[in-house]
C-alpha cells in the first residue's frame, strides 16, 4: 500500500474515532501542514478540552486542551545531501494553554510544550536531532468560527532539551485546521 493511501486511511480512522460519544469523547480533530528548512511536516491530531478556566476576566480566560498527534515529517536534504529524502514518523502528547473568549469563539493565542517520540533520529540540512525523543514547543494564533471551524498558524520547535548532542533542533511554520464536535 502506498504511503499516500496509508496516510488517507490514518486520517479517516482518526476522524471516525473522534466521533465517539462517551464521557471521554474527543472534542476536536485537526490537520496540520508545516514547512521548515528543507523539511515538511504533516500531522493529524485529536484534542480533549480541559474544563478548567484560569484568570477569567472581561469575557476571556485561559483554558486548554490535550493534543494527541500522529505526524509524518519529510527530510528533503537527508545527511546534507541535496535531493536525498527520508520520512520520519512520530507520535506526541502536548498540553496546550489557550487564551480565548469565554464562548471559545473568535481570536485566540496559545502555547504548548509536549513530548514526542520519533521513528528515527534526524540529520537534515545540517540540523541534527540525536535522540528519537524530542520536546515540541509551539506558539500559535488563530480564529474559531461559529460553526466550530478553527484556523490557525503556529511556530513549532523540536529539540531534545540537551539530553544528547548534537541537538541543533528543527523549526516549522505550521498551518492548522481543526473542527470541534
């Protein structure tokens, strides 16, 4: 089965799993596409909202959600060789804090830092990640429409936090589309 077909099957499976109706049901599903220095990132994720509201004032508060993601990254200059490509797959869990309106619609800003496990270490275009375990932190902004569609942009950084060298990190600019159930 081609990777493209496997990716479509994965996205469909995650979307169907998100439609469950139990008390621990998924609150939203997202698709992301990002690019960095000679690399790209595609990700599908499920989110579970927190019921906690911090610093509520003037119709706004800080809330948040858990983000469970499956990703495919493509190195486009593997081992610093022009045209050498390699896929890296990963799974991640990230607690995300979001400043938002009380009705969870309109503009928001968010930040998160989570744990990610990659299928391989990375050596791409001079950027090296020497461990499969990576921290992934991001800053993002977006807008939630009345129908539950959430469109956002975020900057994502992956690094092992100095656990092992070399650790030059990897940065991505990411577009995000999410739908809340």
